[in-house]
């Protein structure tokens, strides 16, 4: 007899037990507490086990998991992962309800939630809570991201991973609803909040705007990552939060002692920061796997990821300083490089690189990033040219830990700046690359412009490397501080650094402490101090302790991967995870409803809850792995893993990407695209047209292409040429006036290439510059002053 499906169903006509997701976020300054409530209901005629594999922020400290069935509340405990799985299996086999939450063995940004068993018609409300820090963006916004999209992660051939398959559907077919509310409370007024999703107007809860509330508009499906940007009226300042220990915890333990969170915003000497470095080896590594052909956003006129990446490489190449070295690599199942080794940046090498960049497509197959990284690290560094690595990827990698281990082992030879492109980019990979590579991470989703974020990272790369970082404490007599965070290895002007510490000993609450960060910058000893009160903050709960525990757990997990002390480190991680109630890769949350019913007769139906995949253009699913061992009940209740599913209309085109070379994959991608509606033609931004015409030296030439980019005729430009001016000087002034007068909104994108143009003009000792500026203003309808141009 055919199974009767009612309520939510997948494209394969299987019932979806997850009905809705409710998310409540409490933001205090730059820390968010997130409470998600997931409502499950079994609408089938037999008992089921629901399994939901979903993404999480890699930096989140998961600290609570509970289930409510009827009037019964079951709160989960943190236990060693193997023990938790066994208790889950034993509970199901004896007819008890059990709930399991575990982190992936391969990547800390993937979790698996198992709900078993639900009787026919029965509901369960699952509560999941975590705390996380908010990233600071280039425009000083704080970024909160609620990930929804879990794209398949590419597992390179020959690698092993215990795994569970991701059940994915196109985002338009996600069956469950989302309600989302955020409350913000800060000492500083909130100026505005923005989101990539439709939201209701911001509601201010206090006259001074230090408290605010915002909701997503009604009717949202949880079909995309939710990004919320919070802007405060005042710029970020260094701060410290002291949180008292847990009264029930043992004194001297992490949870029993006070914990300290320091937010540091280093201030570098202005004379050092005013000079832009002209040295450096800039290595760009671009993902050209098939998934990079996906759209950046949800609208039909959004460009593809690969198109955005190409445009960004154009801007980067134009912004590089003369005298540096560079190379461009691209990767998929194989990798390619433009030059055999890094070459000096000049007009000839820039033009050669741009021609090849313009031809790059998302046609290299899978996402095997290890091989190109190994090759890059095998290349000798160029003397007096610090290596800066820029990685652009949609982050669909299954061997994240292997990649990060490689970057960490080469951290002394370079700085790594990473960019997660599109929804579903692995936060564990993108942030991990930057943390292990002493660089900076950025995420670009929806309609975000990639260019300003990348140029911000280029500015960071041009800052002199900070070395010999040391932390010095000045605390009252009898008190000491133990740093729980990994050692600070990188500091950038304008970017926050976080430090967690455990405070031991007694002091008066009115006492103060001081921390000094000492480092060497461009050969000059430098230091920044922060004085802070030791009085514990009000109403923080155990937020700081949990974030500190998470930070220490992550550090220990990296130690546990190698060395003879593996067992000892593993025990430390498990003990700390259990003590703090914060999840780790070696523990899991387990809750058992010991009052529930009779043993299930026969197989327990397993239902995989689908997550949205962001890419409608992606080649159909591959044999990918997430590194989570599927929850096991009795052996006779097991079944073979579900394969990934594609949209029904495309299922006849399913292919196995793992066994396919780049040429075969490219052929199948073309077949796949043939069944999709044609893409709308994307016109190049006028800004990029003007930028593309700049020479490596910084100047522009007076030619028809420049006239077209400025929406003028060649005759217009020729007839207004001031008599004393050279043609290249006139063309360069025209471009500068246009950038300042017409595209001032994009200053973050063109600032570095304008610095190069102004330096070129000064080197020419050009005559008639004031006349050129006046003539350019008259021609372009602008009012840009000569001083604004820096002339």
C-alpha cells in the first residue's frame, strides 16, 4: 500500500517532519545569543526518526539543547560523542524517545540533529541555543549571519571521512517556514539595521535608541542565509567585559572563576599608516569549480559568482603598486597558473594576466584546493617581497581540516586573506584560512558587492606585518590572568581582535586592571593599552565563559590532531566541554525521554529534513560527505544512506562528479545549462569600464574607449584638451574627476588605484593641472576641487 503523505513533503513525495523554525536573537554590543525553536510533527502512519543536517556559524558556542514533548521537558546533557550515540541507539531500541545533537567530525560549521522516535501524530518542540561574536565589516557594521544554505561539500578522491549525506533541495522548494526576531541592546545608540531579507521597520525601544527590535517580514521560508547588519552611531572602541563565575562550579576552574573578554582595536602610528607599501608578492587563488557558475543572489538579474570574481580580480590588478610581484592560480579538480612563477607587476604582465582572467569560466570540476596550495607553498619566497595570498571560493570543501592544517604549517611564510562567495560558503573554511594564515576573512552573499570587501583586505595586506606580539597584564596584587584564546598572530589597523582570559585570585570590585599589547610594526616597537574595571557586568549570564570555553576547545582540538599526547588532549577537551556545557567535535548533546512508550516493532522510518542549496545551476549532486556519522539505532533498523536529490525536472541528468574529469564535467555542465532558462545579459558596471582602462603605471590614455566609458564622444574629449596639457595627463584627470564626482559612492573600491594615479601625475611634474581639473568638471558636469584629488 502506498504511504499516505500529508502536510509538508519533499519533491520525492516523502513527508517532512520539520514544520517551522523560530529564531530569537539577543545582541548585546558585539555578542549575540541565538535561540532557535524547531517544531517537528510526525504526519505519517508509522513512527519516524527525523534527521536534520544543517549549517552553523563555525565560531558559535552551542550551549543548550532540549526537547518538549507534550508537557514533558527533556534537557540534554553534554557527553563524550561515542557514549552519546550509544545512549541514543539504546533508547530507540527500548522504545524511549531520544534526541541527539552533534558536530561534524570534519567541519565545525555542520551539525546533525536526530529526533527519534515520534509516534504517528506526535509533535516535539526542539530548542537549540548558542552564543557567537559578530564580525566587524569594512563600513563598521556588525554582521550577524543565520546560515540556512548547506551546499554539498566536495570530497576529493582518495580521502576518507565518516559521513552522512546531505539531503538538499533547491531553495525555492524549502518546505518549512521561518520567523526571526532580533533585539539589540548597547551602550551606544543604534543608527540603523539592514538585511538581505525583507524585514519590518526597525522599532526603537528607548528614546536614546540604545535598544531596538527588528523582525523579518511575515511569510519567510528558511530558504537563504539571513544576514543582518547592525550600525551603531559611534565608532567601535576598545572595551572589556568581566563576568563573574558560576556559583555551582569549582573555584579555580574555568566556569568557577571570573572570565574576561577584551575587544581590541589597535591604533597604529599615523606616519607608518600614511605610506602604502609598494612591495609584496600577491598570489591570487580563484575557485573555478562548477558551483562558481551559480548566481550570486536570488533575483534573475544577479550575476554569477565567477563573473563577480573576475570583475574583482580586474580591480585588484589595477590597484596593485608598481614594483610588487604577482601570480594568479585557479583550481577545480585540477589547477592552472598564469605564470610559471610570480612576475614583476608592469603593463605587459598586467595585460597578459587580464586577458587570461577574462577567459576564466567555472569549468574545472570539483573543489580540490589542497593541490594548488601545496604548489604555492613549494615556491620560494621572493626576498623583501612579503607573500600575501588571496583565496576566492564558495567554500564547498569536504576536507576542511586537512586544508587548515596545511595553511597553519606554512603560516610563517605568508598572510592569507579569504573570501567566501555566495550563500552556503563554509564559515569553518573561510574563517579558518584567515585565522591560520594570519590574515582576514570576508563573506559576500546576495547582492553584496565583492569589490569593496576585497579592497579592504588589500589595504590590510599592504599594512606592514605586525610581529613579536606580546600581552602584558597589570592587575591588583593577588590576581592573575590566564589567556584562553589562541596567541595573537595578526593585528590590523581598524580591525577588532578578541582576547579571552580566566581571572584567578580576589580583588575589590572597584579595582581596575590594565592590559598592554606590545608588538613590532615596520621595525618600530609599538604598544596599545586598555584600562578596565574589574567589576562584573550585569545580566551577561555565562556568555563570556561559554565563548571563552569555545575558544579554548578550538585551540585544543587543533593540538589533538597530531602528537603522542592525543589521548590526554582529547580528555581535556571532553572534560572542558562537559564542564562548560559547550559542544565540541568530541562530544554531543543527548536527551532521553525515559517515560516514553513501547519498543518499536519493525524498522523505524528515517526521514531526512532537506536543507536549501543555493545553486540552481550546479551540476546535479555528487557523492559528497560531511563527516558526521549517521545516528544508529538497531542494525535491522539501518538502511543504506540516501543519495543527494536534484530537482525532479533534472533528475534524469544526474552525474557522479567524483569520477569525472574536467572535460567530461564541462560537457555535462553544458547539457545541464541547456534545460535552464537563458541567463539575462549582465552589463558591465561603468565603474569597471573606467577602471579597466587604467595602465599599470596609474595613468589613462586619451582614446575612444575612455570616451565611451565616460558617456562622451572622442570629439568631446579632444576638443576640451587644455593647450598646455599632455594627452595622458588630461585623460588621467578626466578619469579622476569622474570617479570623485560621479562614483564617490564607490570610493572604497577605487581609492587605491586613485592613489597610484595621483602618484603618476606628480611624477610627471605636469603643467596645466588646474586647467585640466576645471575643463574636466565642465565637461562631466562635476564640481570636484583640485585639493579633493590630492593634487
